[in-house]
């Protein structure tokens, strides 16, 4: 069972105070830690678990700048055998479908039974790449996957629907699965693994290498155009209780008492 | 004329709220642009649903076929693609739901349409569509336009628009678009209901909810004590369940429980929309978070900005004092 895992490096923003960069088309990334996208990390772990049980090799693939090689190396440290970075200035500014187009081209000369991606990137939240990739490769897909059971020539998966309902379906291999967070417990890389991975080679694939016309990828190949980033309008919002932790807590305790909760 | 095509979503014989939210928005856009609202309904034995939709759309297109009983994007997508191709609407709206995200990107690729997902606003200006969607977990809004395309495809966030009373009186058109058998490469097996745990958080008047900010499993004791003081139960956002620190039945949000307690205290929860859709109906919402721009503060009644590891212990003391 050979598996390709498509991952993305994203800035850690959950607890960061973000600033919009001059020009209004991006955020200031300086000072933000870069890491593997959360659901991609679960996709990688799922690939590791599957290949541990059913043999096979893992190819880890990303479309990104040089900094994203860190994510590839960390994935190799955990057990991915081959790493590919889809790298070309022509890919810059691409929307999700343009990104899927480049990844599909990069997959053309890779042998795989299964392609795993995270179901959503925490930065752009598009939730599109895996499903678009499947359509471009003309293979079946499922996304929001929280269970994978490998059978003979097919997988049985559980998709998480609203309200915790699970939709079970069987899908023929090869296919693309968009993996949801929580499906497994991602491991940490060992120090030894990290040391070994630091010396490994990463294959680079440019648009030209893959026979892609630069106009079909990146910003030029995108059907959507980013016009402007803004901070969401602040509505009425919360009544912020000011002061030291003790003072603010005192105010909150008074409010809770007044409302009959204390 | 501009046609806005809305894909009706249903499950278990019931039209889902997002369908009416999209139709309401489509109606407003059509009113301003002189266009028409069309609902597209696929399913088996959906006559009653179709007639209900006539109050919200000028025309309800129905593909009624036994193979469309359960949602399967492999069966639905070619049918929808055929309808979109033949009608060339200026805008197609699909819910940004588990159903929509499994369908829309493949529909976009199959038809060569531009796709903007998880939109919270849609604007039609002289035929040109632009949208607003949120990035970085709801911390930043992005406005997108579409490159030249006769049709723009969008997925729309649940609860982004209100449900209005239907004031239209549309007609129903049965389409004879061919429907394939369920392909061997993707077969629906069954729906499995979420397991029921020992605590039903939807029954509690007070929920102390904890998120990513709690950092370590052993820190949960802090919120459990607070919940004990206030006679409540502990709930959580998705990352806490993903980490295996609390069971799935404690998760509040679109893929977990929808709760309406009298008091909801969100601790270390930034407030992604998936979480907020499950708790915004709470009577009183308190948020404690170190990021003053965390989206949770826009939904909360009271907020404290700061380190939860300092605030929660202080709050426990103050509550004990207030009680004394």
C-alpha cells in the first residue's frame, strides 16, 4: 500500500495577535511559528499507521516555499520514505483549485494506492484541495474522514457529518481521503529520526518539470482573486472586564452572583 | 436575466436550515439585481420538500430518483453539473456543510468553475459576484472576486444568513436529467449515530467549556473545579476531543452538540464558527481568552482578556468569597 500524503506548512495563529500586511493581501508572518497544518499531521499519522499494518511506502508532498521543507523533513523523521516539494514561483498566489492542479501534475509519475490530505488548512480554511485533487486525478474521494479501515482493493471510511453523525461508505482504491482532526494520535518524531532526515534529499518539481503551463497555476490560473483582507467588524461584542486577574475575576463573580449563578 | 441557483440540502427527509438561509440571501440578491431564484432539489420522493421550497424560490427544479435517496457526491455531482451546464446561472450556492465540501470542489473542477468556499457574505454588483470569507480561524475576513466566468460557485457557511419567511410562489419543474446507479467505486453503507455518553451536556444550565488554551490534560482539573463551584458540567471545543482529553459527547459545535444553557463560560476557546454555531444561543456567555481579537469575544456578553491560568484560579476564589 503506497500512500502519498499532501501537507501544507501554515503559521500558528490560534493564539497570535495578527496584523494585516501593507497592501492588504496578506498577514504579517514575521514572528509567527510555522508548523504542519493540523489535519495534515493527522493524515500523515494515518498513513504511518496504515503502512505499519499493510506495508508500503509513504511519499510526503507539499507545495510551498523553501521553509516548508522543515515539514517534509519532520515527516521523513517519522517514517515517510520520499519527499517532494512542488516548488516554482509560478505557483505563488494560487487558490485551492490551482494548488490542486499543481499537486495533480506532481502525482502523475508517482505510484500510489491512496492519497491522504488534511481536510482543511487552518490558514485559508478552503476545505477544497483534496476533493478537487481527486476530480483532477479522476479517482474517487471522501472528506471529513474520521475512520479508515483498509480492505482488499478498497477502504471503508467514516465521514463526520453535522451533529456527530457518521456516514459510512466504501471507496475503491486508489482514492483521495480528506482526513479530519482527532482520527488518531499523531506521534512525535524521534531525535534519531530527525537527525537522519536532516541529510535526506528532497525532490523539487517545477511547473516546467511537470509540463504545466505557468498560466494554469498560481495566481494566473486561479478562478478567484483575493481583493482585500480586513479584520472582521466588531459588533456589540463582549463587555470586557478590565483589571488584574483578581480584579477582573471579582467583577465577573459579582455579575454571576447578580444573575443567580453563585 | 441573472439566475441564482441554490442547491437544496436535506437529510432524513428534512430540508436543512442552510437551504433556507441560502434561499433568503439569494432572494435578497435577486431582488436587488432583477434576477430569479431557483432551487435545485435532488432526492427520492421529495414532492413535499419541493412544494415547501416554492415559497422561497421562483422555480424549483426537481430530480426525483431512487438512486438519490442518500447523499453520494459521486451520484449527485454529474446530475448537478448537467443542470448547471444547461442553465448557466450567474451564481450557484451550495451549503458549506459535510455534504457541500464533499461535492463543491469536484463540481468546480468538472465544470471549470471558480469556487469560493465557506462564504459569510455574497455581493452581486451588476452581474459581478464577490464574496467575503474568513481565514485564520475567523480572525481575518478576505474579500474575493471571480475571474471571468459565466457562473461563480460558492459554498455558504451555515447560519451566515437568517431564515426569512418565504414570500414567493414559485413553480415546480420536474427534470429528466439522467441519474446513474451508485458506482461501485463509492458506495453508501449506513449512517451511524453518535454514541451516548454518561453526561448529557445539553441538559445542563451551566456549561464551563474549555479549548485549545488549556494546553495539557492535567489542567482540566482547573475547569472541573470551576464547574463544580457553579454546579455545571464541563464541555469543550474540538481540539480537546481531538487530543483525547474529553469524550466526543462533551464537544460543543457543529460536529458535536448544540447547547442552550443559561450560562456558558468559554475558557481558552478562540471561537471558530464551528464552535460558536453550537453555543451562541446560550443566555449568558462569558469568554476568557488571552487574544483580545479572538472571535469568541464578539459572541460573548462578558469577557476577560488574559492568561486563563491566572484568571480561573482567581475566579474560583472570588466565587467562593461571593458565596460566603
